[in-house]
């Protein structure tokens, strides 16, 4: 499982996708979350504004599983 380090209280799913190299620009997030199966803590998620906090587990189809951790 890959770890994504944040230094803020939370990060949005759209920002997370860019940090985790699933997408290359923030503008791609809108389409990516609709076209790609994404789970946050085992629940399907398609809102790019979903707030992720440390200890959240994110699975992105085709990219693997990630854990959000704080710095």
C-alpha cells in the first residue's frame, strides 16, 4: 500500500488523485471520478470534493491502494 503524506487537516479527493499520480492535472479529476471505480474506506466514491483525512484508505481501480497519512 502506497502512502500519501499531507500536511493539512484534510485533502479533497481531486487533490489526492493528483498527488498520487493517478491524474496529471486537477482538471482531469471531474471526469476521472466518474469513469474510474474509486473506494474510500470500502465505500464507492465519485465526488471529487470528498474530504480525505489521515488514516483514510483509498482504492483506485488500475492504480492500487493508498493510505492518507499526516506529516
